[in-house]
């Protein structure tokens, strides 16, 4: 990086809960919360299983493979660091494991982002402490 | 309380068990200089009480949207109701508050309820303009660059609806233009006196694609209120009452990306329940007031209500005049898109306008067939 990263960093509502997720992204791994009681995969991480309410939860390593479920090209951003004439594609990716998550699509112009496009997770070290999950065309 | 009792009678229904007998609305403006949220709410409240032909001493129930807490508002108004609560249901607060008031009346807790909500931007910042408190949004969404308010989610939905059903931006631009036509006959609307065409909507700038400026609401100041009471009391008052014939609610996911399908709304179930209670079918509905923070949300809810076949909202708008003069009037006061969004009073105004039309008080924009309205909060 040539300049300081000025975009919003993830602010967890429960740091203890999501610490394993953010540690894994630094190892270039995408983890999905998984219930040890009923095997349900879900996202975002919760303190209890979304299906059965169990607190016995673990993590499953994702294949990183997914499809673009939908996107919107943001022209007027809340945070000034995201403001650009060309806009950027704020995207919801559905992983092959079924869960959906927000991301950006990197490596291509927002003009070329399309619903149903096959994508794979990529990891962006935005600061020494934080690695974001992004996706790129497969 | 007792620890055992016998249930009498059959299935509980609220059909015809409450009626709206008075309405009040402080005009929606970009800003009401020198005014507060509580002051605007109190003004709308007095307007509704007067419209009903009642005195404030007759009010024994109070429901707000929670951003104006009922204890403070009751004190400000100088009333001491037997029932008071704040309904914090985001955009759906207005319709839900009306449902709660109907239920409270029929639970025997009170008999004449003031429902009121309003907004003053000097008291409450516009939604989604700055970083949020630690939340799902701050951890998983904001690092990827969001648009203001709820724009991001509705942009995602809009794109998906275009993808699944071939809906076009031009088709939904017609919705915004029809609603603006209605607002031209509504002096309370923030965009009263400012006509726009479908082309103007299409040519307005993108906030986040496919949402354009004229397809999204503008935060405003204003307030709205209604008085709802028993059918017995309604018969003693001078206004033609607007009876509640059915209510239905379905809570969906708060974060749009948590939904299984982006193009289906909880209105499928809430409207089904409301219609079942009323005994009517979608074909019987004469006009509709539908929550419209963005064109795409009203569009999908109209489909999910069964007023239009799923996926065919685009062709419907191409073929149908939905102005107050048209064959199927929708958002007869201009909706929130052309009326402005005074906080949660924006969604509540759909209930107010539905009642106003039923009561025959809509003046130049009065719809001729005004017996049966479907309101979606």
C-alpha cells in the first residue's frame, strides 16, 4: 500500500464472537459459522444457532466459490472514501455452501459485474490488522 | 388474573371492530423551522381530535412510533390515557400502530386511541448518513461501501427483480410520475406544484443503480395523526367513519441480504391474512396506499398483495393509469416519493390517506370508488 487505508474497517458488535473469522481471513481462509448440534450453516455469526438455538457452534472452512446473487453500483456513497465517478459494485455473493454475504468484486470494472457470475474469494490485507474478504471472477 | 378460564366463542376477528373517525396532518416540508418532533406531533394530534369532533379528554389511548416516547407526548399534550405504547417497527410503524390500537380497543383496554407520529430533522439526523453503531451493518456491510439510508438493499432488490422478471427502469419511472401527478393535488406534499414526467425520473441521477434520485424518498419534517374508536362511538360522530375490516402482519428479515429471495416480501403473508379477515379478495380492492420508500418496494408489495401477478408489475404500470383519475389509483396523495418522508410518519401517511379517501375528505384528488382500500405499511 502506498497510502493509509481510509475506507471503513469492520466494527464488530461482538469481538469475541467474530475473532476467529477475522483471524482466519489473515490466513486467507473464509470461515462460515456452523452449528455443532444441527449442522446448520449460516451467516452472519450469531451467539446462538439460527435454526435450533444451540450455543454449541463452530466454523467450517468455505470453498470460497460462489455466484453473484445481486449487486448495486453505488454512485453516492455514505463514506467519502468510496465516492468515485465510476461508482463501485456493492455485491451480495451466494457461496456454494448456500449462505450469502456482502463483498466487492475486484479485478474487473463495475461495468462487467453481472448477476450469476461465478466468483471466488480473495483476501485483501487492508491494514496490518485487518484482512477483508473480497471476490473476483473465477 | 386467574390460572384457568374457558375460551368462549370462535376465532377472534377484528373485522369491523374499530373505525378511524378523525385525521390530522402537518404538511410535509423539507424543514419546519423552529419546530420540534414533539411539537409537530402535538399539532397533528390536535388536528385529528378536532376533525373527529372530540375533546382531548375523550382520548384514553395513545400509540406513537417510539421515536416520540408516549409518556413525554402525553405530558406535552396534557392527557393521561389508560393505554400508551410506542410501536418501533421502522417503516411499518404507522400501519402496525393502527393495528395495535385496534387490538387494544377490542381488548377492552381503552376505547378511543390517538395514533400519532412525526419527524423534525433538527431533532433526529437523516437515516444512514454516518457510520452506524457496532452492528451487523458496521461489521459486514459498511466496509464494502454503502449508499445512504436503505438505498443499498433496495438497489440489490431492484437489480434482482430486473434479472428475474425483466422489469425495466422505464416501467418503474412511470410509477414515480403517476404519484407525482397525485401530489399536484395535495398541498401537504413536499413536491406539490412540481410536476415531473417519466423522462424526468429516468434522467435523474443514479444514487446507486438502478435507483435514481426521483425513485427514492427525501427526508422531511412533518407529522400525522388519527383517532380510532369503537363502531358504537363512531356512529355518534359526524365524520363518515373508515372501518378497519382486516389486519395482517408478517415480520421478515431486517437486513435485506438475509432474505432467502430478494424479490419476495412479507406482504405475501400479511396481505393474505388481512384479506382473509376482511372476507374480500384482491379483485375487490378499489384503490391502494402502498409503502414506497423506493419504487421497487411498492412494486414488489403490489405484486405480493395479489393486485398484480408476480413479476408483472412492469407491464401493469405501462398499461395502467394509477393516478387518482385512473382505473386503479395507487398512492393517491403522492405517496412518500412525492409527498416526502417525515420519518416514520411517512409510512403512517399511507394509513391516513386511505382513511381520508374512505371518509370522502380528499378534495380535488378524491377517488370516485372509495369503499374498499388496501393499505400496506
